[in-house]
C-alpha cells in the first residue's frame, strides 16, 4: 500500500484490542509495515488477516510489555524481518491493581 508511511516499520503494542487495532489498521493503510506486540495471538492473527486482505504487511510477535527480553525479541524481529524500526506505538498496558507502596516497590526492583 502506498501512503505517507510507505516503507516505515512500526511496532504497535496492544494491537489486538480497540484502539490498538485502529492503530494497526491506520498505519498499515498508510503503507507502514506493522509488527503487532501482544499476548493474544489468536486475536492478533485475526487483525493480521483483516489487514492483509486490505494489502497491509503485518506480523505478530508475542510481547509481555513488562519483560525486557520480550522487548529485545520484538525489536530484533522487526529489524530482521523488515530491515529497520522507525516508530513505536506503546499502547499495551499492564493492569496491576495495588496501592502506591506496592507499585513503588515494583518499580524499584529493576
């Protein structure tokens, strides 16, 4: 697909739900090669199928946004598959209900 993002490579986290799907669709429609990072492979395959039917180039890489090794894997996969990485839409979230003390402790462990 030709467009203003033609030949650009984007990682979109959380690309299997709501706004993440919209990001994937818009980026692909504008010509970007999109790497969906998410935990939900089944949903990602549906998004990829829809995108490819419209001429988009999209792949899936399993990504837990809280895991450093997963970030290395997705970035390396994007570069290996498409030759570069231009942008990141960090739409994936971790929902960890807890109080301030718990959240602060988690942040300082790394």
